[in-house]
């Protein structure tokens, strides 16, 4: 029955728990193998880069549109007036390198930031652009204008490699149609973003703005995996040239703050406004690899800790369930033991009383023997019932002790005297040693006598081959000791701690065949503790046992 329950417990609780732990560990293992974490972060990075490109472009479009609104109309003004107006646009927008106005009927007006013309590269750029654009627009101007009109924001972008201060630089130029001009006229304006402005202001500021916004915005978009929220590091971004020679990921054109060194985790080639550039992203001061690794490690640790807790919980549950089951088992044994113990003496008493009543017994000797048996059996009944009553009072917390000044040596002697006959009749060698000089102590006489009787009874019950009983009362310093010794079956070390529990009986076959309720020793312990003392057992299986009550003399007086 019990082993069946255990098996059920194993199946119902242990199996799913083990399976859960196993599946989780396998899952983590597979994440580790698939580099899933890295994959997820990379997906998030790609999303951030796409959004960033859109924002960079939008900003460039908006700036261009603002400049476009300042442009002179192609008609009305003289060329000199238009040049003046273009120069004014340059003056108002120092971030522009060049502006121009093209009219197929009137030609190209191309103006550059005056102070920049001191720069050799800038002058070269001016000359090349003026020449190229003039020729290109007169041939393909119409096509360009028609193309632009088809766009929602009629602006086109053109990039060429250039140089500033002897180093490669990046310039982008916007071509746009003027809003108030009829669609069939080949008139267009243009504005070039100054390379130094792009490198030193536009990109660094935009990138900083982007990484600061990014986290919160992405959350709203719901597009990320949530890894960014718990990511230990902030993002960093940079732009780098992709097209011309030397365009490498580790040589950024401009970076956000916190980029420091190193390669981006993910890059994206830009199109439209900033064709020829790439956008790169990574974490500040750490790599996706490291984060992925840490994430997996953390998950392992958490899972490990949870598993330990779960196993701990299971073990505790198991132990308490087994304990409850064992107690239930003991209780049912107790009921059957007690009913048996009650029935036997009652049957004997009835039998002998009936025999006497019939008057068939003639010899006085026989009669006396019958009387003695009746008395002995009633005493056993009384002892048992007293034990049970005491026990139930203790369990209900209603046990009261009646402490009185007592000559303990006399108490022990008289208690043993009542048993002496029984002891000797059962063939026991009986030794008693009682120190008569022990001072008066305050004890509950009945309780102490009951404790002693229980110990003596046990010694008688659990002795097989060598029948010896020793009782000793003595004092050591301020303690009073009462020893009950036998040379009986003994108790294993493992069971020595359990015999004082209620209902507990050892597994020895002799114990099994001997009547008992498993209450005696739990009463002995309760009584001793109520007197401020303790009870100890020393025992060797097969050799015998020694139970020692130890009571304090001080509190007893
Ligand atoms: P009971 O004797 O009614 O079974 P107790 O509480 O007095 O209950 O004892 C509990 C158990 O301890 C006994 O069943 C027996 O297994 C063991 N025990 C007690 N005293 C002795 C002893 N002197 N020698 C061997 N075993 C003992």
C-alpha cells in the first residue's frame, strides 16, 4: 500500500518536475547552439538602422525644402539679382557649400560659399560641378524635371567623391523643382550639403539624437524582442563611406558619442540622400556575443537555482508526506494494539472470576493464585488506561502536575517493591541501588512512579535470553539520576532517537509479538521534561539498554 503510494508520488510529481527541468535545460542548450540571442539582437539592430535611415533622409529633405523656399523665381529678376538672392541663401545657411539655379532657356547660375573658395579643393569642386551640371542639365534637364515631378517630394540626390583638407570627404547635392513654376518648364534649383558640416555637425548630432530616442520608440513600435530593454549597454552608431577607395567599416566618417573603436555589429548601405555611405550600429563597450553569452549564462544560473529550489521543495513535501503517512500507520497500529491489550486482561479477569464464582476451586493455594492473577491483570489494565489518559491529556495540553516535596529514594523503593514479585516471578535477576541520602525534591509522585514503571515494564518486556533488571538512584553534583538497565534485545542507533515519539515501536520481531501501545516512552519523556530534566538512552542491539532520567536537584527543592 505504502510502496504503491510512493510509486504514485514518483509518477505524479517527480516525473513532470524532472521533465520540466530537462526540457528547460535542453531549450537553453539549443539557444546556445543556434545563437538565437545574437540573431534576435541583430534583427533589432536591423530595425533600428532602417528607422535611422528614414529619419536621416527626412531631415535632409526638410532642410532642403526650407532652402528651396528661399530660392529666387526664375522670371522677373535679372541674373545679377538672382545671384544676389542665391548668395543670400548661402549667407543664411552656412551649412550649404553650393547653390545653383538652372533654366534651360537662360543657363546655369552656380554660387559657392565665398569663404570656402579659398580652399583649393573647394574651388576645384566648384569648377567641376559648375561644368558638369551645366552640360548635364542642358542635355537631360527635361528628363530630370519630369522625373522629379513624379515624386511626392520632388527632390533628387546626387553624390560625388570629393576632398577637404587633403582627405577624402563626402558631399551630397539636392536637385529640386521650384513649386511655383509650370511643370513643363525645365527649371531646377540645387543645394549641396557642405562636407565639413555633414561630418562635424549633421551626422554626429543626428546619430546622438537617434540613439537617445531609439530605445523608447522601439518599444512602442513593438518590433523588438525586448532584449534592448534589458541590454546592459547603450547603443552607438556611425556612418562610413562605402563606395570609394578606403571606404571601410572601421574608418567612420562620423560617429555618435560612445562609439570608441571597433567594428559595427550590423551595417546598412544607405540609399537616396546619402548614397555612398553606410550606417553601422553596435553596443557601447560590449559585443552582442558577450551579451548573448551572458544572457545564456544568466538563464542557466536562474534555471539552476529554480531547479534546486524545486527539488528542495519536492524533497520537503515528500518527507512531510511520508511522515504523515508513517504517523497514520502508527496510529492504526496503536488502535489495534490497544484494543488487543484491553481485551486480553479483561478476558483473563472474567475467566478467573467466573471459575471462582462457580466454587469449583477447592485448594486455598489455587484460589490465591487466581486472585493474584485477577489483581495483576487489573493492575495492567489500570496502567494501560492511565497511560492512555495521560497521553490524551498531554496531547490536549491539559496535563497538570502536582509537585510536592518528596523523599525520592522512598518513592522509588516503594514503587519497585510493588513490582518485585512480578519481576522475580518472570525469572529476572533484580539489582537495585538507591542512594538514601538524596535530599527532598519537589516532584509529582504519581508521574515519577509512572515513568519508572514504564521503564521497568519495558525492560521486562524487551528482554529475551538474559533476564536482568537493574535500577539505580544516585546524585551527581546538582543532578539526580534514575537509571533502568536491562540486558535485553537493545535498540539500534537509528531507532534510539525515534522511540520517544508517540506510537513508535521498533521493527524487532520480539517487539512485534509483545503487547504495547508505543506511548510509554513518550510519556516518560514528557514527564521528565515537565520536571525540568531529560531522558537518555544508551543501547547496543543484542546486549541491552540503559535508560537514564536526569532531574535537576536545584529546581526540585
Ligand atoms: P511500547 O513498549 O508500548 O511499545 P514504549 O513507548 O514504551 O512503547 O516503547 C517504544 C518502543 O521502544 C518499544 O516498542 C520498543 O521497540 C522500544 N523499547 C523501549 N524500551 C526498550 C528496551 N528496554 N529494550 C529494547 N527496546 C525498547
